[in-house]
């Protein structure tokens, strides 16, 4: 028998409190067995791994990506077993298979894992995951800030208080809000509470931004973050968000696969691709996709010209893009650079990034 036929494939269905475990031998006709359930604690997992190691065969473990994170993955790898975290949306499902339990899910994972039908995801290290959590916390704070400001704007509009200048949420606008007087005390209290909530959200957003700026120089991807900022429209937060969500860009074999990861590949269905990176997609959508402003196409092909390059990009990816002149608008510059084969600029420093992009 070959080494692969002697390998044990383990499928684990992970929930908050327990793990449903199933094992499959390397042979196609080998029966898939359920080992029962184990507690989702480090001590219980350690007992499970020792039980599997007692069989004297190589062990490969898999489980679905989910809200429980990568702690199980790191514990299994530290024990010496192979482990992969698989993408739930890419697990094959048979039509008419309507029975779903933890035990059956574990058996299904073990069987598909043995057949090589599962798609593993990229697992960040602990430092990268911590930085990504901080970036996502800032994004949540920004969303909360937008919500609080929308409440104030809607309140003022509902009561006929119109601010006639073009740019809101400046110091002048805040002074105008503070000067508003309502006849009923309840209205005045409601406005003051909403303004206080907006100030708290803004302070939280600014604090998290400051923490990101302070931690980036100590990050191992800091050179790539600095290189990305050589692109027009890409500031610190855009670059950090890109690297935190994407990681090493070289793990994508082609720009098309990067677009698929972001959920930007056209589909025959009318709903969104559910396998996209939601956090990074949420970051890039405010830039205004599916429009016609080309001012941030900074990558230039001397054989095609900028307008031909734009048409070629549309033909290949079926997407036209408008990026606002803001920090978030720098995503398109990154895409343009990647689409023209300049991936090496990400880890080649500031000068090589500037050489890769001709404005």
C-alpha cells in the first residue's frame, strides 16, 4: 500500500462547545467512521490528538472555516499533524441531501477530504490575524460613525433645519448644530444625546486609526505597506487594509483569481458571490464601482495607451470603476498594478513601486 493509502483523514465539525469527529482511511473503499463528540477545549483536543496518534499512521485533519477561528488549526499543527481549514461555500453538496447533523457533517468532511474535493483557505499567523482584527475594528468604528451622523442629519432634516453649506461635519457645522434651539425640551435632549454619541464614535475611530499608525512599523508587512503608498490615491489605511485582508499577494496565481477572491468575477446568477472577502469588499465598495471616472488608472501600458488599457480591463473583467478622490479610492491603483504584472513591486520597496506605475 502507498503512503497516502495508509494516511488517516479526519473531518471535524466545529461548534462553540463541542467537536464532532470522523475518520476515513486512505483507501477509496475504506469505511468512514464517527469517533463521537469531544469538548471544544484545548485539553479535550489534546486527548483527541493523542488518540489519533496511537494508530501509528500519518494523520491529516480538516475543518470548516467559521466563527471559532484558527485556534484548533494551530493546536493541531503544533502537535505535528497536517491540518487545513476549508472554505464552507466551496464544499460540494449533493442535490437532495437534506439531512444535516454534526455527525453527518463530520463524516462528509472526512470523505471529501480523502477524495481531495475540499478547497483549503489561507490561514494567517497570529500577528497578521491580530493586525487584521484591528483593521476590522476600525472599519466597524467607521460604520458606527457614519450611522450616528446619519441619525443627526435625518433628525435635522425632519425638523426643517437645513445647513446650506456644501461640506458637513466641519467645525463650522458642529457649531451650527450646537446653536440649534427647539421649543420642546425633548427635542433638545434628543439632539444633544445624538451629538454626544457621534462625538464618542468619532473619538473611537480616531483612536483606532492612531493605533494602526503606531503598530504598522513593527509589522512584518510594513515594507509592502510602504510600497503600496507609492501609488496615487493609496494612503496608509488603504494600504494596511489591503495587506491585512489579502496577505501575501503572490499566493494568487493570476489577477483573475484575486478578483474572484474579492467577489468581482462576473457570475451567471443575480445574487452576489457568497465566497468573496466581505471585509475587503465592504472597504472597496464606497469608492463607487460601476461608473466612469478614470482618473485613478495610474498603470500605463505604452503599447495600448491609458484608454485602451481601460477598455482591455473592462473586456477581461466586465467591470468599470470610479474611484472617488479619497483614501479609499486607492484600490483601483492597486488593481491596475496587479493586472499589469507588477506584483513584485509589493515587496521591492518604494522605488520599484514607483517604477512599476507611470502616472
